């Protein structure tokens, strides 16, 4: 029970912290997704040939 409460408090802190840097996090996630997708496409085309 105590552990769950602690985790809830930690996640609340994390959410509050991310609230301030949310735009930066979103941009980083989008960039990572784009890079992963482009790498996957390159690998797919390489194997297709």
C-alpha cells in the first residue's frame, strides 16, 4: 500500500515536471519517431531489393 502511494506521488511529481517541459518532450518524441520510421523504411527497401 505504502509503495503504491509512493509511486502515485512520484508519478504526480513527474507529470508536474513534464508539464513545464512538455513541448520539449513532444518535439524530442516526434524527432525520435521520424528517425525510427525513416530507418525502418530504409531497412525495408534494402531488404526489398
